[in-house]
């Protein structure tokens, strides 16, 4: 009996195509998505056009230059001074090369009593009305900045000051896209491997009459099935380990919760999807048929259950349905355990219950459809 | 001359076996026995019901009605006991792609109480050098030999071989017969199916001729042939088509026919005594100015037996 289980593991790890689907395919997703940086904040690209000419009073020429220099220090904005005229800058805005044009005109309003008997430079801002969010951020930043410069110029007393006290980054949990993606990839990978891999194996064994050959021996068919399932569970433990290691060491993905719970969920999910594999294998004549049918079953879940993006961002009507797909509770529980250090198997109880219901349903269907011959 | 007394022991019994798949009756109420130590052949065209009969005896399929027993054990009721004592080679069955020959034999051996060393099994079919190879890297003949060795993992008393030489070239086929004879010499009973007349005739002690689910004859190949009315077949290759009826008047000709499958004009004569028939045949040819390309004479074989019993040719 031990020989049977050892042989099952040997076969699992010598099957090159199977290993590709188990490791290379999900790893490709991790690498591709890891190379995109979804976490870098969008910086507004601003073109500053300083039109103040040198023949103006010195304080204005200098003032305008200082304004540009200090504005560059803000850091949040990406500043370019490549555009020398308003027309050039506006053209760049129209071509979406920049989002903002800030013009320092070569004119100033004469001194007035409202302005403490000082002349005033009227900065002009041109933007694209469609970029509402960027515009409001930039305008808020700009007006703060202008106000600050004004106050300094006027030597006004400061009643309030702001002192930023940043917490050390190690103390603050910043969930990156990679942290979010990794549990998604784990769920997707174990689903596709369990369903497509097992269905392909079963249909191959049937097509090549290996199941029949087993039937001609005194071995109980249920033991042979158990050895197959065992081989897959071992492969899935290795798969989860390799994918977590890849995400962590290559792209800094973190598992915040108890990693043992991640393994427990992965094994539970594997049992569910191995049941599905038996069903798909029952209806497939050969491995390529199994692979097609397996893809038809797994592909929609891969997208609808939130592998790459939260399923909750789907339209509410769609989400209200897809949250009950077999992969959905697994994804949700995996993510909760992975991202929340306080999450326990108890706190994902409702998801576990839904997974349990699916295991029961799929087992009953598999037991009715799968014929060992 | 030595005198041996042979006790005939029946080791497999098949009684009134019938198997239906929907409207199709694959096996139609057949009964026979296999004796200990013999090579028993089931000869018939594809779809005759040979494999179904075999698989019911092996316990892989259930009969619609009737009973089969092996070593006195009922194949349906004492299934696991039966499986311990038989070796099975399935028609066109493969083995795991990712295990070596030794690993497969070791694995299959572990399913039985009694087992034989993989090295010994591989040696017995001349595959010692391939012990660490994968099945997919074997030639057709090697695959069949391996498949036979895998049926011997439990050192069974009875070995079932379903079409063991199908798909092999004639040389590989004869080669495999030698291995099958060696297994028989170890005292094992062998039941095999084939649709090759020559295989049944040269390899088997007794042959059951099967057609559309029924046994139409069962005896030693020699007896089956000697029971034929004609003991020789004369093949005439002609340059132009001549009606077969013309030859029926020749003295000693029992049957004259045009074989169905040939393109060139040909006549097949079934005769009893060639020496009596040949002179009158040649004088007919001369008299009628029949343009003869070739004349060929051979003793009757199981092909002729099948033809005589079913009116059909054995070849597909």
C-alpha cells in the first residue's frame, strides 16, 4: 500500500506538463503582475511656463524664479520646464503628455490697498476638465503652496504650525497589490491544477485502459483513487510553498495571518476542486477533452471569484450571484487569513461553511458520475 | 515409446454465458471448459465476443446471465480470490507513463499476496536491459512483452492474453509466441484471443472458433482441419477472369470460389485429394485455353475451417 502512495507521488512529480500547470503557469502570473507596479501613486505631470521677462523689477523676476525652484521641491508633482510658450504647453496638454499647465504671466496687477499696497502676480492654471480628481488634488496643493508663499512674503505671524510625525513604515501595514494578489494566485493555481490535472489523468487512465487493468487486480479501486488524491494533495502543498516563496522573495508579498491556516484552506479547497476534477474526468473521453472542459469550468471562476481584483468591485447584481461560486468563499477566506493577522479559521467560518456545502455537493455528483473502468 | 497418463483437469468453466449491451448480444449462450496446462485459443474476427467473454471470466465485466468459474471459484461471487490466481493482459492496455518498467512491476506486484521479483519477470521476457526505461520508449513488440510480464507479477496459475500479438509485424509475432510457449512450459494455463489463424494453429493446444457471440467449433487445430471435407486448397492465379462454376465439374473439387478481397482474377478450389484432382484440373485448363499465371497448393488451415463453418473469411 505504501508503494502505491509512493508511486502516486513519483508520477505526480515526473509529469512535466502537470508540473508546468502546477508551478510555471501561476508563477507567470505572479511575475507579470509583480513587474507592473500598481502601488506607485499617480503623480500629476505639470508644465510650468515662466513668462516673466528680465526687464521687470528685480523682485518680481527673482520672485518668479524662486517660486519655480521651490515648487520643484514639493516632490509630489512631476515638473517640466520644457515648454517655453503657453501655446506649446497647451498643445502638450491636448496631447495628454501633461495634465496641468501653470503659467506665470509677464504682468502684474498694480499695488492696491486690498493687497497691502503691493503689486500681485496672477498665476494662471490650465487643466483638462475630465481629470477631476487630479485637478482637485493639484489645485489644493497649489493653493496651499501659494498661501504659504504669500504669508512668508508678508512676514505674517504664524498662529498655527503643522508638525508631521510619521510612524515608522514597519509599524504601519501597507497592503500592497502583491499581498492581495498572492492568495488569489494560490486559489486559482490549486483550482486549475486539481480540476484540469486530475480530469486529464483520469481520462488518460480510462482511455489507456489503465483503470480496467487496475480492476483486474485485487487492489480496491477506492485505494487507487485515494492514492491519486494523496498525490495531488502533496503536490498542492509543494505548489503553495513555492508560490508563496516566489511572491515573498521576488516581490515582497506578505502573509500576515497564520501561514498554517493558509495551508489548511488550500487543502480544503483542493478537496473541493478534486471532486470537481472527478466530475470533469467522468465526462471527458481523453486528456484534451478534459483540459477543454476543465477550462470551461475554471476560467469563469478565475475571473469572477476575484483572483486578480476584488470580486466586490464587480457590479452588485453580479457579485450577489458570483459570491456563491465554489472558488469565491475559498478566495475570500484565503485573503482574509493572508491579509489580516487577527483572522482565524473561526473568523472565516461562514466561508468554510460554504466550502463545506460545495464539497458535499460535488462529492455526491462525483460519486454518481465517476465510473471506475 | 513412453506412455504418459494425463489427467484432464478442467480449470475454467463457462456455462451458458450471455452478455447483452442494449440490443446487441455480444456473447450468446456459450459454454466451454479450459483444461489445466493447455494453451487455449479463442479465434474469431473483431467483434465476435472474444474480449467480452474473457473479461467476464476475469471478473472485469458482469454477465447478463450464465456463470463462469476459475479454479472452482465463481468469478462473480469470489472475485478477489479469483483475481489473486489469474494474470491478465488487456487488449491494447497501457501502463503508467511516468514510471519505469521495474517500478510498474513492483507496484502491480504490491497489489497481490504472492509476488514475483520485477528483475526475474523482465528477464523472462528479455527486457532486462530496459528495466529503467519508460513504457513509451519501448518498441511495439517490447511493449507487448512487458505487458505479458506484468500479467505474471503474482505468479498466476492461469494467464489471460487478449490479442497479445495484434499490431506486431510477423517477425515480432513469432518472437512473442516463443515467450508464450515458455510461460506455458512453466506449467501455467494460458487463455488467449486472436484473430490470426496462424497464431491459433501454431500456438494453441485447443481452439474455440467464435463468430457473432457463439462458439461454432472447439477442438485441437489438427482435428478441426481434419474434420473438413477438403484437405487441400488450390489457388489459381489467372490472367483473365473465369467463372468459378467452370471448375466445379473437375473431379474431386468440393468447392470453387472467387476470393472476395483480391483484385486480380483468382480461383480458390477446395479439394480432398490433390493428386487425383490435379491431372483433370490441368486438362481442363488446356482444353478451355484458360490463361494461367500461377498455381499454388496448400494444406487446409483454420482459415478454411472458419470459412467452411461461417461462410465468411476470417480476415477483416
